C-alpha cells in the first residue's frame, strides 16, 4: 500500500453557510475514520486549506467526493506526494479555526497579511498545517 498526502485549497460557494463547518467535520471524521484517513482542515474567512493522508486509493476516492461538494468552489490541488509517515496521525480530521491562525503564521507561510491558501506552495501549505498541529491547543479529533 502506498501512503500519500494530498493538500488543496478552496473557496466557499454561495451555498455555504457558517453552520456547514460542523456538518462537514462530522461527516469527514466519520468517513475518514472508516477509511484510515487522517488530516487537518483549516478554515479562515472564505478559504479552506485541507490535508488528507492515507492509502492512495482512499485519499483519491475521498478527494473525488470533496471535489463534487457544492459547498465550496475554486478547488485547487496544491500538492500530492508519497510519504513514509503520517504528519497528522492523531486526527481523523483536525480542525484549525481562524483563531488558531495568528498573523505571524499567516505572514510567514502565506506571504501576505491575509490568509490566501491558493497563493501558497505545497511546501508552505504543509509547513503551516504541521506548525499549527504542533502548537495549537484548539484542535479536536
Ligand atoms: P452524501 O452525503 O450522500 O453526498 C452526496 C453528494 O452531495 C456528494 O457529492 C457531497 O459532496 C454532496 N453533499 C453532501 N452534503 C452536502 C450539503 N450539505 N450541501 C451540498 N452538497 C452536499 N468528506 C470526507 O469524507 N472526508 C473529508 O476529509 C472531507 N472534507 C471536506 C472538506 C470540505 C471543505 C468540504 C466542503 C467537504 C468535505 N467532506 C469530506 C465532505 C464530502 O464532500 C462529502 O459530503 C462526504 O464525504 C459525504 O459524501 P457521500 O457521497 O458519502 O454522501
């Protein structure tokens, strides 16, 4: 089995309501646990940045579902790579709310004052998520 990591950025659609974040997380955690997928979902203003880790087949299948979800748009694949070890093993889908993304982190990894994940390289996106996962007490499994 090949273990992979996929990271993408997207923008909320007109259909999206802020209460959707909870249902997205509930659905993601239940589906991901069953498929041995781990990862983090970051949401700030109207942008999502998400990393999925797991077997290549499961990550591909889950990403296809996510691509078809009308609650977001402008879905852009930032990176897809084989990994030897999971970065977010403890989380079926950890959540990084806006409050956990300090200005210093945004400036450092996003290269601008505003969180703009579509402008990030795959490496910066991974580094930002890895950094938040190590320092934020607000993540939930
Ligand atoms: P169903 O609930 O039957 O979904 C059928 C279709 O409707 C799918 O295309 C689905 O995307 C779409 N859909 C479901 N609910 C809504 C809704 N309320 N409004 C509009 N369209 C809807 N799922 C995971 O399993 N793992 C993840 O990590 C994950 N991350 C996500 C991140 C984001 C930013 C978003 C927007 C969604 C995420 N989802 C994730 C949810 C995923 O898109 C599917 O809704 C979920 O996997 C259930 O899909 P389903 O086909 O099994 O079931």
